[in-house]
C-alpha cells in the first residue's frame, strides 16, 4: 500500500478567532477528514514560539498532517478537497481564507534505497 502524508498549513483570521478556529479544527474538521476512505490518521501542530516571528516563512502558524494509506493518494486528496469546497465538510469562518489562505501539499513515502 502506498503511504503518503497530506500537509495543510493554515491560520485563523485573527487572534480573536483563534479559540474558535482550534475548536473547529480539532473537534469538527480533523474527524471529518479522517472519515474519508484512505485517511488513516491526523495530527495538528502549532509552530514553536522560538521560530523567527513566531510563524512559518509564508506566515502560517498551524500545520495538520493527514496520513494516507491508499494505492492512489492523489484520489484521496482530491476527495478531501472536493468535500472541503462543495459543502460536505463544514468549514469555519474563523479560518483565514484571504491573506494567508491554507496551503496544502501531498508527500509520497520515499522507498528505501
């Protein structure tokens, strides 16, 4: 089975939205994404305060890692993206969708040499 990681960087709209953003992400969004066939787990991280300016180089402070066990990881990612945009997944207004839009990347496990 191909193993992959789908990485999502995101931010709340503002410091005032941070509590709602984290509540929604942890209690609603992660479980919803994990319900997609092929997603075997997920974890979230916040950038360490020791980092320069407290943010990733592109300004994102939060990272979600979705583990994918599927022979077609891209199809799993396409399904996540579809459900995130067609109304299947409830998306929070607390997520920043303008200045620091979420950025996603799919990484496929590198086979040993």
